[in-house]
C-alpha cells in the first residue's frame, strides 16, 4: 500500500499589515489588551483590487510545487479548505484549478473552518493510500476581513482573524509519512462560532429583498469564552488520541504546529505536553487567526526556517467552528 508525504509547502499573505493600533482607531480596543489576551501584534487584510482567495491560494500552491520540484501539470487532484470562498458557490477549488490551468482534474471543497486543513490533508492522504492519485494539492486559504464587524460591537472577533493562504503538495511514497489523521465534530455547538448568511434557511422575502436592511447575519459571531474552553480540552484529547493510536508518547514529538487560534491556547498545550518553546511553532503574532490557512502558513514558514528535519515527528492539531477538531501525526521525509 502506498503512503503519502508532504513533498512541498508554500504560503502567501496579503501585503496590507493591520496593526493593533490601527484597530484601536476603528473600535474601542488597545494594543495591550489584544497582546495580553491573544498574542497577536498584527494581521494581514486583503486588497479587494487584487487579492482573492483563489489567487492567493494559487501563489501558495506554486511555491509549494516549486519547493517539491514539481510542475502544475503534475497535480492530479485539489482539496481546498476554506470557509470564505470567493463565491457562495461554486467553491474556490474550481477557481484555483482554473488559476493553475488544470482544467479537467477534480477539485473538492472543505468547509470545516479551523480544522479544515487537517480534514483536507486526511482526504488527500486517503486518496493516495487507496492508489487513486499520486499527487494531490491541499490548500487552506481565507479572506475573513470582509466578514468582520470592525466596530466595538465586533471587537472580540475583529482583532483575532486575518487573511492568507497556505498549500501543501502530497505525493505517494513507500515509507510512511503521514502516520494518522483523527477527525471529530460536535454540531451541538454550531452557533458558538458562525456566520449565518447567506444561509438558505433565511426566508425568500428576506434573502431576495432589493436592499438587505439587516446585515448582521453576514458578520462573524463568536462566543469566545465557550470556544476557548472547549478548544483547550479538545486539542489535548485529539493529540493524545493520535499519539496513542501510533504507540507514541508526547516525548516523541519534535515539532507541534497547532492551528493559530490564540497564543494562550498554544502555550497551554505546550505546557501540558511538556514541550520547549522552540518545539511549538507560533506565528499568530504576525498573522492573527487565519482559520484553514493557519496550519499550512505556519508549516511553510517552519520548513523555510529549517525546523522540519528528516525523521522528525510532526504533530498538527486544530479546533474551531462546528465545533470541529482534528490532528495529524507525520514522520517527516
Ligand atoms: O480558531 C478557533 C476559533 N477561535 C478561538 O479559538 C478563539 C477562542 N477565544 C478567545 O481567543 C478569547 O475568548 C478572546 C480573545 C476572543 C476573548 O478573550 P477573553 O479573555 O475570553 O475575553 P472575554 O470575551 O471574556 O471578554 C473580557 C472583556 C469583556 O469586557 P467586560 O464584559 O469584562 O467589561 C469584553 O467586552 O474584554 C472585553 N473585550 C475587549 N476589550 C478590548 C472583548 N474584546 C475586546 C477587545 N478589546 N478587542
């Protein structure tokens, strides 16, 4: 049976840097509060003149392919994780396929928020293991700034989320690279972190009104406390599940790349796993929480900084809207 490995990683973030001080000019917040509660110093916001989810994803994908020594035409299938697709439908997978000139290959969209990249990675891994494909492009990309309420009313989400894209090329190998993926969800908590519109459950008269008067439903709603409390429990659970399934222990982990939700969550996990600071990769300080893009951006930067070495045990973990949570263990090749 073939296995899969990550053969190349890439990322792209918009140029526009949004500092905490700039946000303080839009709403009642301040640099100290944001840094103390989240660790975030700045994030990127897209430029509507030039950035789209699909074209940022294409830039990240080309970087990943180049680093893997592959060409666009080598890609046989795309798995695209995003909750902020350029259109309501079709998903951004087909738009990325068009950007890369890969007409004809399949493109699948995944809408599992912060866990989206690991869900996407898991699907690509299964396709490769089954022998159906040898080279799969796995992408996480988001433009979230357009859905943020940047008034004081939305400050608990506006200061957290950012835009960006990351990509991984998975290829078939005969040595086990991806050891396992574990995926979970609990829909009882769907409304703890969500954007309601354009939801189909909204009555036609409201959806098709010439002027939508109440745009509240288009903005991100989050019960931060609830999300935080569940996140710290589920992160640990799903990491321990992965270690247990592979007969490994926390001492075996060389590098943990958690979804960049909040620096305090990453630090909590680091402490629980008794990892050193340099064993947990964090870049939330510079990009905020980029949802499905956060793990591939972090992985791409970690790789570029030489933090991923042959035979290292890499652990990925995520938690987010849904609630969904997931982990992956990877023996780096
Ligand atoms: O990617 C996965 C999904 N997201 C997450 O994992 C996020 C998880 N949650 C969090 O990161 C945290 O809950 C937040 C950073 C969102 C909020 O931090 P918190 O420590 O849980 O603060 P809080 O919501 O309990 O609010 C404390 C106070 C409140 O004021 P009062 O009621 O005590 O007077 C808020 O109104 O802080 C206030 N507040 C702010 N103040 C300044 C909330 N947001 C802000 C803000 N600036 N941006």
